């Protein structure tokens, strides 16, 4: 049982990292490409090295954020919120707020005003990431529940 919980934790953690980093790269692709100055090093200036930099620098922080914040909240939501759609909504809104914060961290006020960057893009991308995480989490949880039920049935025989 403990092994299943650890496997589930790792699968969901890796999935969270992939989804959040994908939203971050999509944000850079959609909004960062509008910035045409050497003051900002993004996908346009750094090229494909940008993907490697994002992965190396942000993956540990995203996984730590998952471990400390998302995993306990996820456990509480699974325990006390029985409706899947409510959990999906909570994840989407929370990740949308995270997207607003990430937008502020990536782009300065000067760049936002000068290049007409849109904060809503970040909010929608990260809300979509929250939706994807919620759906995958539900599938993983259901899969492990079915596996546990099948093991109980086979142990009784």
C-alpha cells in the first residue's frame, strides 16, 4: 500500500512538473516573442537552450512546490470534496492565479506596457494546466483504486 502511494505521488509530481513547465514555455512562446529587445533573454534570443534552462532551473522548484503545497492540498481536496468538477474548478482557478504571479515574475512593468503583453494569456494557459492536472490526477487515482480492488479480490480467492 505504501509503495502504491509513493508511486502515485511521484507520477503526479512528474506530471505536475511537465504540465507547469509546458505552460511556462507556451507563455514564453506566445508573449515572450513579442519582446524584441536585448534586455530580455527568452526563446527568441536564447533559442533552444531556453528549454534546457527552463528545465534545469525551474524543475526542482516546481517539484518542491508540488511537494509542499500542491500535494497536501490535493490530498485534502480528494478527502473532503467529493465532486470531480469542483476539484477541477479549484485546480484551474489556483493555477490561473499562479499564472498571474509567473507573468509578473517573467516580465517587468516596462515590458508589459511597451510591448502590450497580455496577462490573460498567462492566466488561461496556467488554468488549462490546472485542468489537465486535475483530469490526470483523477485518472491516476481511479486507476490505483481499481488496482487495489483487484488485488483484494484476488487475495480472497
